[in-house]
């Protein structure tokens, strides 16, 4: 009926918890969307009266392909009372199929305007991003009261959900059977700090704490998308060629490899560095040329941003992705990366600032300042996106139509004039026809312009929207650590920690702050570069646009006789 | 309830005609709009089931001033069943007051867009133009069947109504008690043909028959509108100063004098020369600066067009209007003009073509060609007006708002950037603020542009719409004459006319055709001049507009650092 999921691991329910026992390979139906930011648990309130059957389990999401063209997700919210499990058929091969839902992250019904800006999030009407290798954890509880308890239980394991304002849910990989232990106190109180080559030093630059930047900047070119297939052509996919400027040797990757990389980066660096989501996965029409071009452009943008980050660019997993030698090399590297234990907050164990420790009050102030700034910028970016989207629609819709009508009206009048039978008005009628055609050309120019300028302005702001959307989580980790340090005295008094541990915690939160500052400075420097570049590009193309129109009109004007 | 009218002359109903006896000074209520082109009588069909009480009478229209601000005309069409007469109170002083109706000749609700193009016919929601001195003849009949009969009766007296497609009705002055006798046969069969100074010769020019053009072209300047008053300030009006290039001596005229001139010209030349209506009379807000400026501009356009017409420019009545020496001179000239008997079709008695008589078949073909052309041009002109009106609304409404929002969005993001605390991004934030301000300036430019270019394009096309609207009547006179000539043999056979009269009729219809051809050639030459001029002006301003924007954007672009 609704979404089909395939159970990946056995789960035995505990009595009294309204849980559900499921077996590996079994197909279950998920009857209701669970929207919960585990750091807040506020959204639970919106679930109020809905009865949901609880299961703690790990599912591979398999959308039931709906052959009649209807959105299989449409019933998702419409059927809150159905049971959690049935044995209805899933796709035989278990692969993911599905359709973009009618919703659109742009807020406006972009689907009604096929020419409207097709930003990322085209299919974020779906309750989560569907990553093929993603293990989704669904927590479905029948009693809202139980929810908070379970949330708390779950919070302590520090697996986090992230919900964007557009109900786009990206779910962190859930490693079964053990949770990665990475609550902030895990780092604040841990015994060992990484040494040697894994160290991430932070220097004091002109602008404050900065990461160690490499002498030559890594970059790569994502190009040449090719359709590949496996299982004797039963499954087809697009493979992109990625060529780093270091080796200049291309490697091939499918989208799901990018997704795997994203997950590794998020897992390893997410607490310290905002890792922007990949461009959305579009399930239908995956092989349409336009879509492939757009995705490639966005993957390029994402890769370039990752390359520009000194910590990410030099990381083993990122280097593996860009420079693996052969399939075996890749497989080995993959397995190693997946076993990496310096993930979550433990990344801070590798950070080593050169400067003196910071006062916890200063740490807190900086953290709040960053929070304010990123929030404000998020608003500013979204405003540009909203305005830009409307402008896009106008420029590709009513405006060129109007210019076309003006052009047609001039031409029509001109042909009426031609029919007058009056001698010697060819100069006028020719000029009027030319003027009319000029307005038709202007219509064309207007309609095509957004692709030349607004597109990049939108893409850049979109990238920043994604990036800024990661900050609340990153900053959240810091806030949680600050809170722990603030209750240091109480923890010492109640013998939860030793006085020495309290000192260590303050020292470590200072290290975290240096990391956050280095990251913010990295963000600012990139932001200045990016906005300078995109504004220049936008204005340059706008100048060209208006100059072209002026030149065309001047030419049209010259055809009239001066009397 | 609806419109109030004051009876100017006694009228005694004839029994059985459903007429109504009214007395001078009595107030009547007109319950339904009468839309009827007397030359066609087609619109009667639209009156179908409505019951209207008939009155043949002459009324001074006095709109009941509605103090609560509602449109007193709104009930006009809503109450078709009410009686034609009641004694409800008219304005105590009997002067005209009223309000612009909600309807708008532009079709779209321009009142909702105060910035939308306010073309003529701003208040043509009113069923007729309300000229203070106009004697309106209302023919209100109860039985649709009776209508045609009365129309015919009325047609024979040759008083004509003219109805534009927007239901703007301008009513020819009705001279009470005698009708001016001017049916086409009146000329075709008349004994005397004017001689001497009144003659209007037609020469053969390169393009065919042409009027005699004066060596130097008459022109005049309408300027300096001044508020005047009479009756100890009880009545106030606007007086315009008109200075002809011949005497260079200004004369003063109120709108009602222009209207008087229009009536005289229509009366005298209307059968041979299309006399465009004056700019519409606006009853409310007569002294608002904008309105006075607009009316003056249009009176200037109307006067210039009249000056450019060789027949009109040299006519006694037009010369009187432009060059009267004093009030006495004016009064005497007025009285003389009003007594002129060479009006209606009798104008053709003054026309003397130099070329040989035309074959009636050729006459008919030419007449039909002119009819086709003016109809086609009317359509073309209206298309431009429609498109232009929409473009006007877009340019003064949503488009600048959007540019403003783009500008604001850039500035907002810039001020967020300023709050970052990051060093050395003033160049970027200053440039972004400047770019934002540039888009706000562009918004202003866009909003103001229509006044600079579209305005003249609209005004010219509007003038032509008015002019073209006169052709059906002018051509109708010719068609009626041709029809009479075509039945010449039958008329001779039935002894209605003598064989000699048949020959005279053919000769005279040939003279009429020369006049029509001369008029068409005059029209074409003016049309070519006007459209060449207005298109040049439009394109010139459009070029300036786009160049200004390009320059502003280039300036904004230059403020970003090249990296």
C-alpha cells in the first residue's frame, strides 16, 4: 500500500514495548512518515493522535513501483492506521524504484511550469533521500508518551536524524549491530588523543585560527557520463569520470559511490565540518540527458567544494575515491574506511591547535556568533532563491510571451500597411516588420537569459543553502560540549567526573572551538570567493544581455527614415 | 435611481406608440442604456427582452450625485424594468455632476492598477460622453419591433449616433426643432452646386487624387491651461491657450469650445472626412493636474491633426476658432457657423475634381478597398493597444517589484556578510550593496519607462483608433450613394428619376469617390508620417533604456574584484 521496506537484520521485539518481531528478508509496509529531529524531538508533537506500530529494526527501503503512474508515496500520509507489516510483494530484484512526489522544495508548484528553475530537491516531496546503500533506521512507536523515552534512549547512542525545513530527511548511516560511540562527552573525557600523521593542526592566520592549507589546491573534473550496465543489462546506471589534477588519471564512479563517499565524510568529519548533501537523487527519468547534465554539474560543484577543503581533500577516504588504482584497491580502501573508528566527535582527538586554550566563555560566545551568522545567511540565501525562482518563472513565462506579442503586433500592422495600395511605404513597412522581428528575438533572448546568468546565481545559493543547512548539527555538537563543560563543577561535586577530568574537558572544548573557528574562517574565505565570482558572472551576463538588446533595437531603429 | 435627465423641450406623446409626454424642466430617470448605431440598428438585437418606455425628447443629462461615493451608474444596467419617468430630485442647480464608472474601455480593470495606462475612455463606462452643452436625444422604445421603424424614421432625418466598440457613445448634436436634411440622394439629385471661394478642388497627384495642400502648413500650440470661473466663482473651468503659427496670437478656449468646434466640423465635413472625437470628458477630478496635462496633450494632438488637414485647416469655422479677435467676433462667427447649410452630404457640392468621371464599378471597388483597409488597420491598432496596455501594467506593476526584491535580497545578504566579523570583505559587501541598489534603480527605470516610450506609441495608436472608428460612417455615406446609383435604371424605369438625373447621380458619385480617394491618400500620407515618427521615438527611447541599464550594471560589475 504505502512504502515497502525490506528487513535487513532480524529483530526480536521485547514484550510490552509494542515492538514488532521481524526477520531478515521480510517485506514490511511503513504506514506513516516519522519526522523527528532527535536532537530536539519537537516534531513528535505533530504526530499526536496517530497510532503507529513500533518496530526497532533496520530496513532497506524498497519503494513499490507503481505501474499506473501514480505517486506511490501519495498514500503515505493518508493511511495512518494500517498495520506496520504485511507480506505484499516488493520489487523482485529488491532494487530501488520510485517517483518524484508532487511537492517541490521551491514551495511553488514548479511542476506546473516546466521551464521553471529545477533546483535540487525536485523530489524532496519524498520523506527521505533514498540512497541505495543506506540502512534506514525506523523508529515507529505506538504511544506518543513512549516516544520521548525512546528518543532519549536513542539520543544516548548519538545517531542523528536531520530534517530540513522542506521535510527533506537525510538519515545518517546506521551501523549495525553496534552504534558508533560519539556523544560529545566521549571526546571530552576520552583517554587517548591521536598522534602522528592523522593530526589535524590548526594555525593562527591573519583572520584567526585556520586549517593547514596545502601548497597546491586539489581539484577535479567530473565529466563524460556514460551509461553502464550489469547483471546482463538488467540493471543500468550512469558512470561519471572524475579526473583529479594531482594524478591527471581518470577514475570512474557511479552516483552511489559518491553517496558512499558522502556518508564516510559525514560520519568522519560531520561533527567538525559541515558536509553538504549530494545533489538529490532522482529516481524516474534517471537517464534523461538534461538530468544527467544537471546532476553532473552539481556533482562537480560538490566535488570542487570538497577538494577546496584542506581537511577533506587530504583525507584518506577522499584520496581513495579520487585515486584508487583498480577495483581491488577500491574494495580494500572501502572496507578500511568503513572500519575507521575516528568518526563522530572523535575527530576532535586529531585536532591540535597551536595557540593557547580559550576561555569557555569566549568559546560559547564564538559558537553563538557563528550560529547567528549562519542562521542569518541561511535566511538571506533563501530570500535570493525565492526571488530568483520567481524571476526565473517570469523570464521564461509571461515576459517573453509579451515581447512576442509586441513583435507580432508590429508585424501585423506592417502587413496591413503593405495592403494599403499606397505608393512608397516600403521603407516604413520593412522597418516595422524588422522592429517586430526584433521584439520576437528579444523574447527569445529574455527566455534564454536565466540559463546564462540566474542559473549560476541560483546554483551557488543552492549550494550554500545546503551547506548552511549542515551548520545547526555541527554547531549543535559544540553546544552540547559547551553545556557539558558548564556543568563541570556540578559533575565534580556529584563525583561524576574528577577535577582533572573537568580541566581536560575545558581544554578539549577549547580545541573544538579552534576547529569551529578554523572551519568558519574556511567557510568565510570560500564564501567571499564564491559570491564575488557568482555576482561578477551574473552582472557580466546581465550587461551582455542588455547590451545585446540595445544593439538589436538600435539596428531596428536605424531602418526607419529620419524625416 | 439610475441616471437623471432634465427635459429641455416639451414633447407630446402620440397615442399607441408607447411614448411618454414630458415637459420642459421635468426630471426623468433613464432606466436603461440605449446602444444603437443608427446607420446599422444592429445593436437593437441586444436589447431583446428589455422593456423600455419610449420617449422622443431632448434631455439635458443630469447625473444624480451620489454622496456616499458609490457609482450612480452601477444600477444602470441592473434595473431594466423600472418606469422611464419619475419625479425624484435632480441636482438643485441642474448642473452636471457624475462619476467615472467602474468599467474601463481598456477592457481590463485599470482602476485596480492606478499606474496602468490611463488611455482615453477612462470613464467610458458611462454610456455617453457628457458634454455640458450637448443636447441628448434619447429614443427609448418599449417594443423592439417599433425600434426599426423609428430608426428608419430617424435615419431619414440623418442625425447619427456613433458607438465605439467600447460602448462609448458620442451623440451628434440634435438641432431642435428642425433636422438638417442631408441624405445621400439629397446631394446626388440636388440642383445647385457651390461655386467660387467655397470650392474644394481635388488634383491628381503622384499617388492619385489629392486635396489642395497649402504652401505652408498650419499648426498651433495648445498650452498654459488656466483655471477660470464665472457666476461669481460658482462654476469653474479650465481655459487653454491656443496659438496658431499663422497669427502667433494666442486665443483662449474652454473644452466646451473645442467640443463646439468638433460638432461643427463633424456636421460640415463628417460625410467626406473622418473627424476624430475629442479626448473624453472626465467629469470628476476635472482639475487634477495629471488629468489637465493629459487632456491638454490630447487636445494638442487633436488640433494638430485638424491643422494638418488642408480642408479643415482652411475652413471658416476652424479659422474662426484659431484667430477670432474678440468675444464679439467669436459670438458672431459662432452664430454664422451654426447656420451653415453646406453640411452633411451637401459638402460634396463644393468638391470639384479635375480628372474625368469614374466608372461606378471602379467607385464601388475603391470604396470596398478602403473599407477593408480601415477595418484591418483598426484591428491591427487595437492589437497594439491591447498588448501595449498589458505591457504597461507589467512594467509598472510586477516587474519593477521583482527588480526591487532582487535588489533588496542582494543588499540583505550583503549586510549579513558585513556582520560576519571576518576581515577584509568590505570590497565584496560594498560591491554587493551597490549591485543591490543598482537593481533598485533598475526597478525605478522599468516603472518609469512606459511614460517615456510606450505612452506615445499608445497615444498615437489611440488617435488612430479614434480616427479609424469614424471611417465606417464616412464610408457608409459613400456606400449609400453607390447603392442609389446602382438602382438608377430601376428608378428611371419606375419614373422615380429622369434619365438625366441618373447621369447626374453617376457623375456625383464619381465626385464623392474622388473626395474619398483624396481623403484616403491624406490618411495614408499622415499614417506613414505618424507611424514612422512614433516607431522611431519608441525604439530610440527603448535603446536608451536598455543602454542605461547596461551602463548601470557595468558600473555595478566593476566594483567587484577580479580574482
